[in-house]
C-alpha cells in the first residue's frame, strides 16, 4: 500500500477540503489531478510555517470577534427590558404576535445595535406581559433579554 502525501489546497475541492487546508491524499490523486490542475501544492517546511502563522492570525481574529460579541451581549443585557406596543383584543390577547423583526427594531431603537433578525428567538407571544427572548450575537454568545408587551 502506497504512502499518503500532504498537500496544501489552493482552491476548495469538494469532498476533500477548503482553501488553505492541509490534506493527506493518495500519491496518484495528487500527481495526476490536484497538482496539474493547480488545486494543491506539495507541503514544505516553509509552507507549513505559513499555514501555522495564518491559523494563529485567524484564531486571534476569531477571539477578537468573540470579545466584541461578549461586549454587545453585556450592552443588551444592561438595557434590561425592551417595550413593544401591540393592538389589544379581548382578555389581554393581542392581535397578531411579536415577531423577530419587531424585536430587532426595538433593539435598534433602544441600543443602536443592528442585529440580524434571524438570530432572535421569540417565544409564542399572544398576551400582554413580560417574556424572555434569546438573541444570538455570535455563534457561541447568546444574550437573554426581556420584552414587555404593552397595549397600543
């Protein structure tokens, strides 16, 4: 059985890896397809050092982004409660429901933070009251805020 060789991918290759990744493949696959089509280059110690530096920079950048997300979470939670006014029906029931779009607009008005509405998880709200809403500011950082539904 032949040894496998390491290559650095120059482009995304389906079912193999993404740009900048180091992969191990069979020598024939590398020699006959990946290298001639300039999809990959064979690794050398210099290339390995470059990859490590790139990974370190990327990790540093991700840590900075996460720190900023933690700060945004603190800012959201320090506001405490957001108000949304809805038209009132019978027995404290509201017409319609509170949507993630309305919640995003309330957060923007109160804090100035423009959040993606798809990251806001609003429970089923059909009556007046105070409800907990989860706001995803980063894949690893979720803030929990309160929304106070009041009559219009």
